[in-house]
C-alpha cells in the first residue's frame, strides 16, 4: 500500500500505524524511503539505549511518570527517548495513562526528525488516529458502511457519501436531544430524512416535473 501511495505521488507528512502494522518490515521500509512513521509498538520489543539492549518495559522504568511531561488535554504523561532499533536511530515515545488510578505505559516508535515535530503534535496525531478508528467502527456496525455489494468504484464512493450523511443526521438529532439512545436517534433521523428520498408518494407531496 505504501508503495502505491509513493508511486501515485501523493504527498503526506507521515504515517500513523497501530501495532498490527508497525512491523520490522514496515519500520525498515519507512527508514529506507525517508517516510516519517509514528506507530504503536509492543512493550517487549528491544531497543539499544546508551549502548545497552533492553526491552521497552525496562526502558520505561528509567523514566517514571513523575519524570515525564504532563499533557492536561489527554491526562497523559509522556517522554521522547532516542534509541537505536534495526540499526537506525529512532525515538520511542513512552506514554503513561491512568487506568483505575494507576499510571500504565504504552509505547510509540517515531522516525520523525525531532526538529520537525513537537511532542504535542505527536500526541495529537496518535489521539486523532484512535478517534478515526472509533468512528470507522461505529459507522460499520451501525450504518452498514461495509455492506456495499457493488464492484463499481463510483458506487462505493456514493455509498460512503450516504453513510457520512446518515452519520451526520444522527449526530444532529442527538445534539438536539442528548438523552436519546443511539438507536432511537437513528430511527428519528430516518423519519426526518425519509421525505428527502423519493421512494414513494405521500398525500400532499409535490410532484417534480422533468426538465
């Protein structure tokens, strides 16, 4: 996929990837082609820090939450640490978040140049990625985003447009009445927008003339 994007000449600042896609092969590819990567990486992954090989969980013990930068917006504590992985210099971003009153760490790997991006920007990018995942799951589970059976690319584009419109309609209903459940908001939004879809004629409905 990355190769297709590069060949198409699409400009992008960097790649954000979950742990499933932050493999050694992907990291090596990004380093080789100068692609800035921000990806989640497992705590048992090894890195070389100041000449010593250790896993990321052990690395985090050297930077406890109290020594890390606090970001009030996300209630996270984080630290950028320069290490060596796969024979290249990269950064590990140690992020602590509170779970049931306890600071627990997870880890990101960054191949961005430190001078090109701030820690706050890295955190915002990662947080935005999770928000996209949540919305994507929501529209797939509740608005049939993955149910298009057509093979034509334009049909898929139209389907995606309608799903986004439906999502917006439900959000507008819930904005007016936040106490509504998601399902109730769906039904109400469908009733309100039914008149915009010409599937049947109702008493008093205006007739459109062909031009």
